C-alpha cells in the first residue's frame, strides 16, 4: 500500500532521505577524511537539525485540529529556513574572514542567535528540557552575568562578541567535539544500526540464550551477555534496551522474576554495554582523542572494570534466582546451536574482530569503523531476508542517519554551553573551586564530580553526556591528584550510569513499558543491580592498577581484585538475604558492612577483611543462616 502524499508523509520522506544521506556521508568521511572545516561541520549539523524538526514536528497529535497542525507546520518551516540561513552564513563569514579583516555585523549576530535558538528547540524535541534549560541559563549568564555577585560575576559580553565565539568560532557549536563526532563517532553509530537492522543482533541474542541456558538466571543471564556485546557497539542505551529487551524481558518474567526485576536487569545490562571494550559505544576512540592515549591503552584500561561490573550483575541475578527458587532450564528445553547459528554468529563476531585487527595494525579508528561497516553490509547479504528485500538497507541507512542527527544535535547544544564557559571564564572558576577543595579532600571532590556527572548526563546519550562532563570539568582533571586516564574513566562511568539513575533514568523508562512495571521502581532495581558500578570508579582512581596503568603493582592488583570479588558476593547476598539458605538480619548487616570495608583502599584493612570474608564463606555451619535450607518465598523478595 502506497502512502498518500500528505504534507506529513512528504516531510517524513524528506527526513528519511536526508538521514540516509547523512549516514552514507559518515561512512565516506571515515574513509576519505572530514570535509573542509569552512562548510563541513555547519552543513552536517544544519542537516541534523532539519532532520530532527521534520521527524519531530511541533504538534504531533494526529487528531489535533487542522488549524493547529497548519500553524505548527508554518513554525517548523520557519525554524528550518532560519537554521539553513545560519548554517550558510557560517560558511560565508569563514570565507570573508580568510580573505580580509572582516568586521561582524548585527545581521551576523542575530542570524547566529536565531540558529542557536533553533538548535536548542531541536534538542528539546529529542531530549526534553533538562539540557536545554542548562544551555539557556548559560546564554542568559553570558549576557547578564555582569550583574551577579562573587565568583559568578564577569566583565560582560555583548551579543556580537558572544555569537562570534558560540556560532562563528571553533570553541562553541562547531568546535572540537563536533569535529571529533563527525570524524570518528558517527561511523560507529552507523555500524551499530547495520548490525541491528541486518539481523546480527538476533543471532547474538540466540547465541547468548544458548550459552546461559544452564544457569539459574537463564534468560536474565543471556540478557546480560547480549546487552554487553550489543551495547558496546550500539552506543545508545535506549536502542539497546528496546532492541534486546523486547525479546529478553518477557523471557526473564516467564522464568519467575518480577516485572520490575526483569526491566531492571535489562536496563542495567544495556547501560553497562557502553563500558565494554573494544568499541565502548565509540567512546573509546573519543577518549583516546581527548587524552592523547593510544586506543589499545583505553581498551585495556576498560577491560577489568567492565568484567567486574558484569560479574556483579551475574552474581546479583544468580543470588536472586536462588532466593526465588528458580531452577536452570531443563536440558531438553534449552536452545541448541546448530551450524546455521554458528554461521550467523559470524555476522557480529567478524566485524568486531576486524575493528581490533585494523586498530592493532596502527590504522585510525575511523578506518576501523569503515572496514567494520563494509564487512557488516557484506555479511548481511548472506541472509536470505536481506537479499529478498534490498529496500531494508535504505531503512537501515535512514534509521542510522536519524541516530547520527540526534548525536550531532546534542553535541551542538553542548557546544553552546562550552562556548559560554570559554567566553566568560566560568569553567576555569569552577575548576579552581573544585581543585582547591580537592587539595584537602580528594574523596569529597570525587563525590562532587560524580554528582555533577549524574546530573549533567541525565537524559543524554552516552557520548554527549561524557563530552559535556569531561569538557566542563576538563581543567580539573589534572588537579584531582589522580591519573588523567583514571579520572576520564571516572567521569565516563558516571555519565553512563546516569542512564539508570532516578529521576530521569532513560534506560529504566525504556525497559518499564516492555516489562509492564513501574518506571521508578524499575530504575531503583537497576541501580541496586548496578551498585558495584557506582563504586568501581572510586576504586580505580585510588588504585590505578585496576586499569592496568601507571606503575603497575602486581600484589596491589591482586589485593584489589580479590577484595572486590568478595565484596560483590557479600553485598549481593546481604542485600537479597540469601546464600544457599536464608540469612538472619544480623548476618545480612555483617555481610554488607564487610563488603563496604573491602572497597576502602587501605591495604591492611583489606587484608584483614579478606580473611574474615573467606572465613564467612568457607566455615561449616553457614554462619548467620536460619538453618532451614529453604529458599525465600518469591512473595517475600523485594525486587
């Protein structure tokens, strides 16, 4: 059935076409290099804003009065025209500046302000008000901060100078973050969507279910495995939750887990995918660019913490399943992989291996992304369904381009904030305050930084969240008394975990409708399951050997690993109240207290608590149990 040529359908077709072109050019740029700086960044960001406005109209209600829809369409067309003019004017001003000593005019300033406002509106339609409010307040501060008292006061900035920095310069909207995203990140966004669209994610989920069929958690553990691998490539928590969760969450519920637990498991697992090497949702390449470290160093540094994060999820699920009396899936009912499954698994395994191989040979991350995209496209053609309907590739390109547009819009909005920080000096002032604080109390400064990460990252995709946090707090990085890479990883972890942190918790809110559970309850379950993820960053700041960087101390590394492994098990059994048998309240409190002590980086304390923890686990009689040997009834388990 062909769609009627209504204005809405025409707008959607234009948006899809532009999105497909944006995706294709992202792959081309990965191979051939970025466009000329005088017109590349502004035209791509302009296209991203146009795509956003067309795909997300001002009034989306289909049953809205016709006059209201017409009015909304006129507003949208005016916004599109304004951002196109502003993007073109950027190129004109760049060329005039290169040819002569150009004096900016009021026309330039007002057009740039208009473009910035349209960018904020596009951001609002994609990500809601929180980040837009911050950007709008920063603009207001830029113009009126001279009336504020104390450290917030600055000399004052007029509209002309502000727009030179925010729109026409390279410290604002079209600055380094936008350049890095265009050059390196977008190709990996396209890669993740190709894997999803061509069926590689289906093969991944089936393989995960087969590998974990013998565990108590079963589908819950398969969700962890699938989300860890797919989340690393997709770069989007929401896409990961919806993509794998629509299959895994109903299976988890059927195994006896509560709806909130099923949604929380998928939200926590999908969120953690962003910290898993080799791709890390493309953040590994961005981090390498920002820190000056080799990609291999970043990937190795992320490996051990990621293993502990997912080990903790596995442990939490196993303890909960045992407490609920859930048994492994009977052997005869488990999925068995056949030859076709092994061949299908190559569709996601070979591109990942190709990324690692290209990077190890010394080629750029962009080239690794290009090779992975081409390989994923070719392998996708081995599936009969993909060959039968080649229009699927246009749909994949359109979806990938739409995701690219969302990231470009978010990074552009962040550029407004960064432009104001650079122009007013607020960033340096904030850095100075935190660094002064950190000189007397490193842990306190890390707490402040972690809170800022959780707040600034709420509602944002992983990459923009990491970018805004690390660039705003950048001047503080070298003053926290820690390894630069360790602090970047610290910021990245909390930026990622903001996706499940209430009240926004976009990962949990995406999982809740699928699980048919309360979103906030799902978010709190996800936080409990991922609790160790909130602790690990503090550990590797104090003990960088966990990241395999700095002066590596083998004994210290082993101490930290053993202490963390014991802490994970004691914490989960203490929280659930079950360890082979039901635990008494006193035993639960003792286990949680010992777990808390094990993560404190005081060697003598850790050695003593390691011995105590081992004693609790191996001594006969199972100290602190009720001796009944019975599982806790499902109705008594708090999810």
